[in-house]
């Protein structure tokens, strides 16, 4: 999956994760040519949002 976190872009493989601080502009989607599923764990009381890539497969 590809994540845009503020002004940075990160590519995360299956089993990887990203922590997004509250208020940070962000977006995400499957990388070009790859399908993906993800699990988003929203935990604002911990002052971050955790996103876990749980599966990826070619379309």
C-alpha cells in the first residue's frame, strides 16, 4: 500500500504498519497494479491512528 503522510510518501508491504498522528493530513490506497486489504485501528486516546496492511494480492 502507499501512504501519503503530510508531505512524505511511504510504501508498506504486507504485514507492515503505519502510525498516523492525529491532525496529520494523510491518504492511502493500493500501490499501482496491486490489490490490498488493510485493518485500520483508530485509537485517538493513544494520540495516534495505527494502520496495518493485512493482505496484498495482484488484481
